[in-house]
C-alpha cells in the first residue's frame, strides 16, 4: 500500500507530500469525508511514508520499516477501530500510554483512529490532552465521516483534510480493469455508490447485487401493472434483505429517477439502468406526478425505517403506494 495505489484524492495527497518536503508535518490530522471514499487508505499510505527510513515523499517499500508495515507488524504503527460501534475510554487511555514511550523501529510513532467520532466524550477529552502537548515523534490521524460529532476542542487542535467523492467515470474504469466487470455493470455500480470507491469494490465483489436488482425491477413492474397482491407477497424479499434495506431503497429510487428521465427524453446516456430499458419504456406512460409521489414516499420510508417505525408497515405502505393509481 502506498500513494500510487490510491484513486483520486490528489489534492489531499499533494498537501501531505508538500508537508513532508517542507518539514511542516502536523502532529494531528482529521481526515473527514463520507464513508467509503478511501480516507483510511490515504492515512495508511501517509503513515507508511512517515515511518519509512528513507524519509521521502513516498515510502521506499524496501527498508525494514516498510517491510514490517506491509506484514502488519510495525511496532510504531497503532490502528484503533471501534468495537460494537464504540471506541471506549479505556482504549483511548491505552493509546495515551503508548504515546509517552519513544518509537522503536522508526523516527516516529503513528496512531490512526478510524471512525474517531465513535469515541465517547470522556475518550475525546482524554485524547485532547495528548493533542495539546504531543511529544515530538507523534502523529495522530483521526478519520471520520461525522465530523460534527467530534468535540470542537479536538477539531481546533487538528489539521483538517477534506475528502470528496471520486468521479464515477474513474471508478467505472477501475472496476472494468481491476475487477473484470462489464462496462454497463461497472457504470451502474459507480453511479449507484456516488463516487465511493470502497462501496463500489464491495458491490463489484458481491455475488447477488445484480440478482437483487433484477428482483426489484420485477417487483416494481408488477406493482405498476396494478398487482395489489404483490405489495404483500413481496414483503418477504424486503424482510430477507432487511440489513441492506437502505441500499435496496436506493436502488428503487434510482430506478424511478431513470423512469422520469426516460419519460422526458427517452433512451439517454444518463440513464443508469440501461439494461432495464424495455421495462422503462413499457412504464413510460405513467404520470410524472405519480412518479414524483412515489419518490417522495420512498424517501419518507427511508426516514421512517431509520426512526425505527414498524418495518413491515413501512414497506407494505410504500409498496401499496407504488401500486396505487392516483
Ligand atoms: Zn521504506
């Protein structure tokens, strides 16, 4: 792992490299941006570079430090991740103890705290003291998708680096090249994930993503044809995929978004569900007002489910809404 293997984030990487060259490396960073953009990959590459014996803008990939880093046994690298959705104060206290002893292999010690917003308040306060007076050899990288949940006092002690989604075209290309996806599937994935590399790779590797999308398309088609029983009989599908319900509802949203585009301009390159064009065409006589109403309803369903409203009730109501004519 090094900077050359990272897709996008040129600006963030450039900043980090410049700081290495100018010797203005911060003791603490916050890498902020949505889930799945590759923040941790950048953090790891930066850590490896900082620890490398050659002390250049990129790790040499040859020295004992780089070798140990790759084998996952670097004595001066510490990665902290949440357990069961929380980084406990005890874990932070252990980290602080390690901060006070000198590095072993390299000139520095690097700490990466992933999902750092999941530290509780006590943990953040404990960390704050270290951030206020870090020993010379310490670099701490806090990674977060929810910077608003971090204490402002922590934020003010860190150099903040923002991460942005990658253009879908770049991800499409990568999925075709490195994951052997066909162009259309790759294109669907990269648009579906809105520029998240991590999520795109996860979907590219998953066996049943496109199978599920096929099932969803059939369910929608039956509902739009007025099959009322389908609203109840297809609940099982949603229940079986309860853990991924947000993703499933996003697929449905994307489908109706395409239907609106199809109604307006016909078969266009900006349609994402390209392989479902026959379905879209056969449904294109449906009223725009009705489609917008369905989209609103799906967005509300997402909110209700997040708010723990009865799952079955939410899904069946949504399905009935798709089925009903205005
Ligand atoms: Zn090296």
